[in-house]
């Protein structure tokens, strides 16, 4: 059986984003690739989250949840000592700064490259989805036009024959 990586016990506050919702969490222990966190309402298993602690962002996936605690597997290695050294009030300063900046720039200026790459992939996927839906709509409209034209061709030709001058 694979030996578990050593954990460092901590008790630090952070902000967690799941989708567009923000909530306060407490980190209870950390390793280079994961963390144990606690929240009033923990996210569901397999949910992707962002943990913000001052200027540090941890991106990860919830691998288990039990009552108010949950385990996170991170996307990138965690700089544990740097995160622990961040003062508690840093999250509040960041939120104030983020609300004073325009919404579009606030989302991108403080993000690490991995999150920007994720956003670009999502934008590309949305664009491709739009193109496929628009193409399918155009094909359905063309087929519908052909069916209506075929259905009305015989009656219109009969009316035209009656109305045509002799």
C-alpha cells in the first residue's frame, strides 16, 4: 500500500469559491498536494474549488466529505510555509481591492496562469458549443423549409394552372 505523505497541522482561515459562491473555511492540515478543510456547509465530493489565502490561490478537487470536514486534492503543489505566513487580514484586503476594480479585470489580474488557462478552455468550449448548436439550427431550418416547400408545391401549381391565362 502506498504510504501517505506527511501532513502539517495548521489552523488558518481562508476563503473558498465553488462556482460563483464564496464561503469562509478553516484549513486544518496541509501536505504538498492536499489539505483538510472545514466549512459550515462543505462542498460535495468531486467539486472543483479555489481556496484564497491572501495572495495565494489553491485550486483543487474535493475527494471526500464527512460532516463539516472535507479533503482536497490540489492541482499544483502547495507552498505551505508561505500560506501559513500570510496574515489573516490579507483576505479582507483582497476582497476590498477586488470590489474597487472593474469586474472583468478583477477576475483576471489576481489569477494564476493555470486558472487563466482553464478560463480560456471554457471559453473555447462554449464557442464550439455555440457553433454546433447554430449549425444544427441552420440544418433544421433548411430541412423545415424543404418540407414546407414540397408540401405546398402541388397545391400552388394547381392554383397557378387555374389562374394562368388561356
